[in-house]
């Protein structure tokens, strides 16, 4: 499976899970998931009053495995990552948008998540524990506000959390993380010249790192995902 297909799948998660609401149980767990989330059991609806997150989804390259457990405010994912570079691994996707579908197939998002329009300037979350090989943080985004078809309208690569030198940051320690939206960049395999527009976001993603030549078991949790303004005050839905 290509990463473009993965981005398209993430856009449709809100549509797949729209039947769930505030009556969700205290803890929800998916089965072992492989590939795209064609199994609705691999999608967990999220209905938290203080969260922009609409769902949690496990997506893998088709051979790596993933299981998600959600309790209010906390998302954990575990499984096995097949060796790079032939496989890209697994992904915890947290969609922030709604989607539309035709004949049961998701075809577009209703609108991108406008972070800047909401006054959001920073992302905050806590990692505990991180996967052994590290954790990447991404935003999937569409190319333009008037281009909503999926997967055609998604950027070729997600925007990754980067350092001042333009290198991707891989988180390897437990604890809180606060990142400016301005620090998200295109990776080298995408379009490095493409700037990040925080009004074109589709989903937040957490990707455990894989290793060449070895199957890597992973188990990580992300909690207290918040969006902050420039002064560090939380922006609520």
C-alpha cells in the first residue's frame, strides 16, 4: 500500500464511525489490524467534549500489524513493524475532519480543519511510553481549500515535525511535547518546497519508527492531545 492510499483512508474515518456518539464505553480496543481500515472494527469513534479528534484508526502497510486501545484522553497502539525499506510500517491516525461517501466509498472531506482560523498555533501531547525506535508526528493535509476529493487532493507526503535544520524529529523519550505548527515541514521524500498551511489539515498522525532488516515490536501511548494558541492557552471545540 502506498502512503497516498493511506492518507486517503484517513480522510474517511469520520464517515465510517459517524454512528457512534457520547455513549462510547470507557475503554475501546480494536482487533489486530492489517492494511487499510476496511474492517469497521479497526476504527474507534471518539466523542470527547474537549477534543477536536473524531476517531482513532490503525493503518498499516499491509504486513505490519496494529491494535489500538482508547480510553478518554489516551490512545495506545501496539503491534509488529515489518522491516524497512520494503514496508513503511504502521500509523495511528486521529482524523480532525468529516468526510462524505458515495456508494459506500469515501470520496471527499467536507472541509479541512482550519487550525489557524481557530487561533491554533501549537500542538501539545504527552508520549508515555514511546516506541523503542522512536515516534514520528505528522499532519495530513489537502493541497487547497477548494480541492477536497480524496486521495487526489492530498499532498504527496504528510507534513512532519521538524527541527530548525529541516530534519524530521523522532521522539524517543516519555513526557509532554509542545510543538509550534510552524515547525511542521515536508519530508525529503515529499515536496520540501511546499509550505505548511495550518488551515488545510485533515488528520494528526503518530508513526512508530521501523528498522531495516528486523521485525520490530512496538507499544506506545499518546495522551492529552491539545491545541493551543500562540500564548499557550488551550483552544476548545
